[in-house]
C-alpha cells in the first residue's frame, strides 16, 4: 500500500536525508594528503634519511592522513645548493643543509663555519640556542628557509690521497671545497688550490684528478665511500659542520597554524634524534673506513694549523657581525 499521509512522508524524507548524509559523516576531514617531497643526500642507513623517517612517523601519529612524505634519498635531487634552490622554487618542500651551503643567501651564517672556533658539539649547541641562533633563524626565514631545528653533522676533517699531517704539505694541492668564500679562504691560507665542486660530484672529481683532497665529516666520508679515492683522514676537526632541518617558505606559508605547530615540533625533535644518531654513526663509519683500508692520521704542530685558520676570523669578522660576535661565540 502506498504511503500517503503526512507522518509517513516525513519519516520517508528523514530516512532519505539520513541515507544521503551518512557517507558525509564518515568522510575524512582531509580527503587529500599534502605531498611533502624531501631531499636527502645519503642512503636509508644514514642519519640524513633516518631523521626524515622519524619526522614523517611523528607527524602521521599527530595528524593522521594530513601529509604524505616522499623522501628521495642518495642525492637523487642534487647537492645541497641545488636542493636549496629547488626548495625556494617550491619543487622540494624540505631538506637538511649545512650552514655552509646556505651562507650564499645568509652570509652571517658563516659564523658557525669559522675554523677552530668551536671546541665540541655542546659548544655549538649553546651558540645556536642563544641570540646568534635566533638571529640566523630570522635571516634564513627572510630568504625562504624556515628552520625547524639546528643539527650537528660532526667535525670536518682533511681527506687526502697522500699522508698529510702539517699545513705546509698542502701547498699546491687541489682541494675540493664547499662553494663558498670562507672555505676557499681557509685552504688558500695553507697555499692549497681550492676547487668548488658539489658534494654529489666529489667521488668522480677525486678519482679523475680534478681534485686530490677535500674535507668532510667522518659520517659522510664513509657514506659516500670516499675512502676509496682519498684513503687518508687527518683528524684536524677544523670546522664543526653545523646545519639545519628546514622547510620551504612558500610551502610553510600555506599551512594552518596547527600544521605548522606539529611539523615544527617534529622537526625540533628530529634534530635531537639526528644529533644522537651522528655520534653512533661516526663510530660505525670509522670502523667501515679502517676495514676498507683507510688510514687515520693525527695532525702535527696544531698551532700552525690554528695560525692559518685565524686569518679567516679576521677576514670574515665584518661579514659575521664583528669580532665581538666571534668572541661571544668563542666564549659561549
């Protein structure tokens, strides 16, 4: 029998509305996840990639389904400078970088690269936690790099084809350097010949004689298997390789306040995780180096290394905020 009275009509209409509305009640608030492409220079087993796996897991736990992390490892998206350019253009949303590679946009960042200025990782942490670190964050943000946390890659050491323990042995040696004036000035002070080469091209450059030396952290030395082409590592520890976890400014500006808060916190926690990983990774890296025939050397006449390096302090004082800023960092 057909339903003709008003009560039956209202009941049927309510059922219809309920039936139409039901799917909307179970539809997720964010039907499409935001893609976040991450560039990592090294492989899945290295801290540079592990940190992003940790950050991705943290964000997913706090904002389920909101983001999709596409982590591209092994330098497939280029070296640090190429990646930084891609981040500024919006093709890549986040990465890690040494401060050296970002100093082209923020020259003041070179205060963290001054040779023989920092005693250890704890010293650097005190500096970046203070006014110097806050100032650098602001300046980087103005250039499109949103800092989620400062990281420490470890000390940079000299890598060579032939044994080197004294500065005078660097005279005339072609050394691959980060493409920045401070690193060029440092090795010129020892009469070496600096050659700017992206990190992803160094193995080939060293194997073909374009360069005969470079400097790098122990972790990256093993990660890029550079002991195969520069088998001698001299423990100069001349520069603490400070860096940042960062997001692109354009990407960041499109996020909600909640998303910024969660991503920022995850990056900060990830930075602490990275710093712990580096300590263990350096020990494992040196075991790998020595098992593969690499040789570790101790530098002689440390005062002569320091003498050459301090010319860099004087030359870059005006760039990094004056000698008083350098002294403040030194005494932190």
